[in-house]
């Protein structure tokens, strides 16, 4: 009975679309709900940023097979050169948009559908809330989405949550909670998004002003280097870089020349040049307790220091939105909010991108049969997710949903080992 219902995918980012390609290949009915007005809406928010992995790592094998097959629609897809590094915008134009528009996917993609709740219901429409165990495994999923015309309910035999973490950034404040005054400072526009377009659309916010960038990962590095370029053109631009701990070269610059992804290594090297030439001042032990919005932003730190800046860029990472899943039985890792078995494999205190072992349906399972979190959301609060990891996740998960246990268990992954995503 439930087999006639579709598999529902939440999110049409790179991983949700890869899941759709896998589901099509296996002949499984599916529907994809996407909050944005276009596919890959989160990638569109950082379209000005160049990826650090080449096309070789950025295309899902099932999507490549789908796009490369002769299409009755007549439009031929040109696979990008595998050694090239795309920007977010090129990732969309040359891969994700054609994939979303493919006749195998487009009719099953619902744009402007933001999922707000996931629960369960029997096929006879009996309620199955979180406390009900009898008949739970055989029940359907009930998924509610908010649309321009109001809420709509869908039923599904399985749910793959590929909704990413872009819409739930970590707060600026210390200890994982907002700084006092943070909401007001954000409303006043003095705290920007995590990856502003410093050299493009957002340039006037930063030119000849003082910016504080918080964080020590890839996003912080990207913004700092863009600010450094702006400073070459507008010498009165001031750059402060606030990090939580001490400014050791490893923490600041990652894998550097030893990085197996050269573009990521180069980012660390450029950052080192910017700091060593005095272009950016590093502030250690930055722990923000208060933000006060006026003409400028006053940033109060736990040790009593006070900084006056024009903009604060919070490159402080993301966390998963678990609120939409509160009616499901989840097993999550205590530390990183990833699926329980995956947590220890990706804990950023011990792992970089490349030391994550291959994993699939088995590690991503929850006590809720037929439900999986995949993609960047599956990493919870860990910052080390790579597209190639997610593509292998959805290959395994879709095999499991199709009843192909052997393929679901045969997980394989080769990733570069070092880089700026190393937290240790
Ligand atoms: C600046 C930057 C550079 C990166 N560079 C690389 C790189 O070089 N190589 C690499 O391998 N990885 C890179 N990553 C990491 C990662 O691969 C990307 O973040 C990738 O976009 C994650 O894909 P995803 O499909 O899991 O999530 P997302 O891309 O975030 O997609 C999720 C989708 O779900 C939608 N959505 C969200 N909530 C809902 C909801 N409630 N209902 C319906 N839809 C919803 C969103 O609108 C979005 O379209 C980078 C990340 C960033 C931020």
C-alpha cells in the first residue's frame, strides 16, 4: 500500500537533486519540495564565491548519467572540464539548473514549498504522533509545506531531508547563544550574512570602513581575502579578524601548500600573506557577549574589550533546523547533532573533510524507518561536509529505499585529506 506513495525529498540543493536523479534511475516515484523560487536557492546566496573543489568532485554520478543521456527535449548538456573550479553561480548555470530543468525531475519539483512539519499518518488517515508505536513502521509520512497560497499537506512512503543548514547560521554570541543585542544589530543591518559579496553587490558596506570578521573556517577566509582585495583599491578599508582561540598558523591557514585540494590550500596561503603584510589584524580569544547598534556597532567581549566597527561578518558556522522534525523519532549525536552513528565519524575536533570514512544508509538511519537526513544537514554542526560525500550518501540511501541492500551497504569514497576544514 505505502509503496505506491512517492519518496519525498526536502530541498533542491546539490544533494536533494542528486537524490532525485538516483530515484529516477531506480524508477521510484518521488517529489522534491524546495523553499526557494528556484532550485539551489542556498547556493545562489553564495554564488559569487569560487568553490575549492574542481568539477571532478562536484557532479553526482547519477546526475551525470541523466544529463549526458540523449534527451528527447533536444537540449545537449556540455559537461564542464573536470579540472576547473566553478563559482557558486557557475555550479548553478552549468550543472544544477540544467539538472532541475531535466524532464525527469522538473515535473516533480515544487518550488516555493517550505517544509514546516514532518510527521506520520496511516493510509486510513489515523493520527500517528511521536508517542504512537503500534503500526508506526507501516504508516506513511505526513509532510506540511508553506506556500504562497497557504499550507499544503503531502503524504510519502519515505522522506529524505536534504534541506541543508544555510538558513540557520550559528549566533555571534559566546557559548552558542545570541549575544545580548544581537537581534537588534542584525535588524539594523550591522551584522551581515555569512558570505557577503564584498567586491560586488555589497561593496559599499565595506569600502573605507572597518569590518570585523568572526570565524576561522573557509567562509571567514573567503571574506577576509575579498576584503584584502578591496583594501588594495580602497586603502582606508580596515580589516579585523576575530578568532576564538590562539592564532597558531595551523588554525589560521589550514593545510596550506600541503592541501590536496590546491584551491583550498591557496586560500590559506593568500590569508597568510594578508595577515603578515599587516592588511588584517588578528584578534585572539574573541568571545562576544554584547552588540549595540548605533551609527556604528559596538562589540563587547567577555574579557571587557570593546570594539567599534561598521560591519560584523559572522562566519561562525551553521546548525541544522531540527524544529521541522520534532514529531519524528531521531537518534542524534550529542555533540554535533548529526545522525547518531555518523557523529563520531565527523566530529570536527578529530576529523577534517578527508578523514571522514565512507558512510551511507546504515550510518544515516534513525529509529524512524524510511527517514534519512542527508547532505550538509546530515553533518549537523560539523563544518567539514563535501559534495562528494553527500552524493555517496544519497546513492546508498536510495538503494536502501529501493530494497537493494547490497548496493546500500557497498559505500565507497575517496576524498582529499587536509585543508582549511581541519579544526584541530
Ligand atoms: C561558500 C561555500 C563554499 C563551498 N564550497 C564547497 C566546495 O568547494 N566543495 C564541496 O564539496 N563543498 C563545498 N561547500 C559545502 C557544501 O557542499 C555546500 O554547502 C552544498 O551547497 C551543500 O548542499 P546541500 O544540498 O546539502 O544543501 P544546500 O545547498 O543548502 O541546499 C538545501 C536546499 O534546501 C532548501 N531548503 C531549506 N530549508 C527548506 C525547507 N524547510 N523546505 C524546503 N526546502 C528547504 C534550500 O532553499 C536549498 O535549496 C561549500 C559551502 C559553502 C557555504
